[in-house]
């Protein structure tokens, strides 16, 4: 049987639906989702394997204009670096919207030599389809796209069309990963992201983006998986906010995090959380490296 295998990178501005699509196609929640930007901080590969193909989808951090600290610079570099080895690139935008950050993504794709597909997500939010048609005609003039697909990841509209198109771009070749792999990301890293997702959900304004989660202990037995995690915050005053009055906020984060971890691991989980202050960790290469979000090139 002739096999196809290759990499397809999904790029776009923050909160456009990249992680939602990846999780849907893989069939597991391996990339954190929250209705706030910069939930994804590293390139996360989802692996979809069928008899005749292996599609390796890369969910990237949202490309954004704000890059005042080392963390934000890393996020942009992570996203752009995913283009280097891609066999095809998917630019995802939100139906009815075109932002300055979409222009930034277009500029990053200027010298791309591989096929570029425009994926217009959230079409279910536009009830007047004449407006959608006008929008599709408008964005088609931003650059030459190999394909344009209107889609809704949450409603699963045209997601099968996208998958078929993505597979068509793959080169012939043997599978890179074993057939039962769904990601190349270590389990501990995904657990860290699923816990951090709860910070994004339960905390407001800028606090989630000055936090990070580091797994200190990960121990599996037949009966239970024990996970100890440290939540880093950037300022002393933020520690109390994360913990909340009488520990209520941290308790909610821990409870929701445990549920997400149990669903992902398919096992009973005991989750212990601590909060520590690490001032300016976003500019510390050692701390970024411990979180797996430092690029050396």
C-alpha cells in the first residue's frame, strides 16, 4: 500500500480556533482551549494516522503584535518556526473579521514555498451568507491561496473537507510515528497545559499571561496518578489572587484541572497545587527552558 506522511502547520492570530480544530481531528484534548488569547504557548503536534496516511498537524501559538518580553518573542518565534518544515501551511482566520495580526501572519507567509490554505473558521456565526460570500471574496485578494475553505470547528462544518484537503498535500513516505501515537508531546507537558488552561478560565485580565505551571511530580500506579504542580506568578500581589479568599480560587482551579487530567489520562488523578512567586520569569531563559518554551535558534 502506498503511504503518505507529512507536516501541516496551522497559523493565525490568537483565539481563532486552532486548538479546537486540532483536538477535534485528533480525537483527544491535547491542546489547551480557552476563550482568551495566548492559551497555546508551544507548538503542539497532533498525529492522525489511517491505513494509508499519517498527518502531523502543528497547533502554533497565535502570532501577535505585542512582543515586549522574552516570552512573547518566543511565542512568535515558535509559530514562525513551524513553517520551516511544513509540507503545507494553513492560515486560519475568523469569518467576518480581518485584523492587523492577520496582516502580520500574511507577511510571515510571504516567502513560503509550500502550499498555503486559507481556513475561514466560525462561519456558523454569520447568518447572512451573502455577507460571508463577500468576505470570502475580499480575503481571497490578500494573497494567492491554494485553497479557501469556510469552516466551523465547533459545529464540525467542513472539517472533513479540510482533513481530506490537508492529506492531499502530504508527500509519499513512510510513517514517522507509531500508528497509536496522537502527539509527540510528553504527557507531563500536556498535563501542565491542561492545568494552565484553568488559570486562563478562572483568572481575569492579564494575570493568566504572567503565570506558568511546572509539573514537579508525576507518579502513576494502577489505582491513581499523583500529580504535584507549581503555579508560577510574576508578582507577589498575584499569589493571593490565584489562591483566592480562603483558597477558594485555587480550589476551583484544582478541581477543574483534575477533571481535565482524568479525562485526558483516562485514570483517577490526585492533583496537588502550589503557588510560588518568580518575578520576571517571562524574561528568564532558564525558567522558559524548564517550561519547554525556549528556542535555541
